[in-house]
C-alpha cells in the first residue's frame, strides 16, 4: 500500500491518496463538504495520475508523507515517518492483502529537530540490519525547519 498526504485547496484542507495494488478490487472516495479528503485507488497508473493532478492543483505533499517509508521482512511490516520533531513508527504482522490500519503505532517527540532527524536515520539503519527490506522505495526529502527558540521550562533539581 502506498500513501500520499497533501495539503492545499481553497479553503485549505488535507487529502490522502492511497494505492491498494489490487486491479480487481474497488476504490472509493471520501468527501467532506464537497472536498475530497481520501481517495483509495487500486491501480498504479491511476494512483500516479491522481498524485500528479493534486500537485497540478497546487497541493503540496506533507513532510510526514515525504519521509514515510515502509519496510517488510518475512512476517512483519514496519513503517516510519518524520513530522517536525516527532518520529512515528507502526509495526504489524504481514498477511495476505495486509492493510496498514492494523498493528501498533508509537510516536516519539524530540526536543530538537537535529535529534529527531538523527533518530529517524538510526531506526531505519537498525531495521535494515535486522533484515527488513524497503517496499516501494522513493527518494526521501527532509526539509530544514526554521530555528525557533525552545521553551524548555525550568530545570528540575535532582
């Protein structure tokens, strides 16, 4: 399964495009107030056309979507994404016609962007060392975030 998350439109809203590679299956659309918020497609060519259409309409892909990577081994899938200073992972068992809506999701927030990016690369390297292989690989773009002062609060005495 492939997933692309976009933001844009008038008024601004988010939209998810999903590919469930099953040419004999049925896709669907979810609308909210006349705006498409989710579109499931079952053929790769249709998914690529829908992605190109969203981009031509001025939508931009979210960082979470751009950094989302899927890894599998013989019995499990593992998904990782980066969103600002937060890393999310999801793990679950592989089955015939598996869906990413199953499994356990964990989210970890870091104080600094640099630490989050380093941890993102570190967890990917660790999974690859465990024998996971990337499914549907694509170039990953990690954008720099503006340097904003952190409000760390008061330090506690030990």
